[in-house]
C-alpha cells in the first residue's frame, strides 16, 4: 500500500517562499504521475501542478511563474517550491500519486497560510 506524507507548510508573509515535500512509501513512485492540489476554505479542491514520470510539469494558470514542481525518484519525493506567495494561495495542500496500474492515493495535506 502506498502512503504519502506531506510536510513544509506553515505561515509566511505575502511575497515569501515555502517548499513543500511529499514522501511516498512503496515501489511505484518512479512510474507514477505526481500532483499537488489545494483546497482553500469554502472552495473546491483544485489542481496546482503535476509531473509525469519523465515528463514535463504542468501548472494551473494562477501559479505559473511562481511555483515549481519537481521530483526525486531516488528519494520517492515530490516537491513544490512556492515563491512570491499571495494571500489567495492560503489553502491545505495535498499530494496525489497516480499510477498506470490504477493506484490513486492522497496524502493528508499540509496547511499553507499566507498573511497580507
């Protein structure tokens, strides 16, 4: 069974930076598509960024140029570097792993709060 554990959230002032990490257990990480989603209070969960195994990353328009997703297959870890943070980036950020074999797993989330 694959487990995901996010870390790196916290409180930051607008304009600041944070780096989220998501560590995956199990042996399927290298073939998985990894995504970061977020859910702000009172809003639906939305896709922030994703990266396929060996593929190029993709981003939501709202974070393009500010966020960078990357993965380290040797460490079974995906990262989300968030720069120039805005109050509207405040949300719980969730890591998601999906494999071609039908595994689809979510982490419990990490809270990011951006103060103005």
